[in-house]
């Protein structure tokens, strides 16, 4: 038996996810939120971790090879999920 639901509106953690990543891409934020919810992850913590990865990439601590060849930039909706 499958149980599903459709959420309406954004909660504080969802907005924190978007704010921490400087992303205005609402579709990417909604997809990232959905992935967090499906996997039992807290959206605020996930946003903080993604922001840390972006900061480490920007300062040279991480390189694109460390991120499976993917470069990350602030506000990059593709990187979020």
C-alpha cells in the first residue's frame, strides 16, 4: 500500500534551503525539498551542508574532481539536487 501526499506552500526549512544557497530557482528548491523529505533529511541541515560544499569549492578547498567533475556556483539550481 502506498501513501502519498501533496504539500502546499513552503515551510521555514524550505526557505532556509533557498536562502542559504542564494537560489531563486523555486523548482530546484522544491525538488531538493522533496528529495530531503523522501529520504528523511532535515531541509535546513541539508541546505547548510550544501552551502558548506559551495563555500569550500569557492575557496579552493574542494575542486570539481572532488564533486564528480561538477563545478558549483552560488545559486546554481542544478547543484542543489
